[in-house]
């Protein structure tokens, strides 16, 4: 079943044919080649990255939703401030699909950490999604939006307003998350001498906020609260699965 947040975004696409194609890919995010299909982690559980940003379960969904919010704000600026025109359908579809095959390049290890999948040894997520969009006969304009979302670091730079918006929204959210998580990790090391495994965005923003409000003591209290919450969740999971508490 498609994640409700992704479904809500897809439903904003006015073009019925494009909306249907986008939803079909989101419901079945696989890559097909030589008669074989490759799939990866479920979108709901996948991170959006394994080293730089959103490197925790659910990070993929967070990244897409946040990127969409930023993209919508930019669309509004283009229309209301600059009196320009922008195809919102292409922007929404581009945001929803720009990283859709990233989870296919990830595997989860026994300790809960992430690493690259066998498929990632041959193709990166951008090459995968562009090839799949072509195979599924998506519009050329949308394929450009997706293929150029890495900006100067991709195979082609954005050549349309829609592509530029998707690139900038993606870059902004990636850096926002990455910088805040990095800052929270530093504050945690400085306070307790160790890092919290797979620091989430919620936890990171709480830690950074606590430093600005209550100083180092606030950081310490926030870290203790996060640890208690994690331990409580772990105990609950163990009970539900019939394992002894750790």
C-alpha cells in the first residue's frame, strides 16, 4: 500500500495520465533489465541516504515530503512575486520520483546500519531511475527534471524552471537535514562523549534547540530523554516479539 503522505502529494498532480503513471511507479519502485526485476528496501522504511542526510529509517519519506514543501514555496514565489509560469505537475512528479530508486541501492545489515546493494555496484540511483522512466514511457520533460536534480554534479544541469526548482528544493532539504544532524552529533559527542546511533531529524532538532535554549545542560537532559524513549521503544518491541528485554 502506498504511503499516505506520498499518495497525498501524487493526488495533487492534475494530469490524470501522469498521476496514474507516477502512482504506479511509487507502488512498484522496481528496476527491470534483461528480464529481471530489482527491488530494495520499502519506501516507508528506507533512509534517503546512508552517509550525508536522512540516514535513518523513514528518512526517505521525510526527505520527499520536505522537498515537496520547499518546492511548493518556490512555485508560489515564481507565480506571485516574479509573475512567471511553472508547471506544478512536473515539479510534483519530479520531487516524488527523483530518488524513488535509491532504496533499491541499499541493504540493511544485521546491526541496523545500511550499506550499498549488489545493484549499486553497477549503477547509481540516478542512472537507474532515468532508465526506468524511459522504459515506462514517462514524458521527456519530466525525465529531464529527474535527470538534472543533482545540478552541477549530475549528468546534465537544469534547463527548465521546473527542473531548477526540484534541484534547489532537493539540495536545500538535503543540506538542512545533514547540517542539523551533524550539529546534533557534535553536541552529543561533546556532552556525553559518544554519538547516538542513527540520530533522527526529530532528535537532532530537539538537541540543537535545547542548546540554544538551555545551554549544555539542556543538551544533556535532551540526550537522556532520547535514550529513555529509545529504551522504552526497544522494550516494547521485545515484548511484542517475545524476546527478553535488553
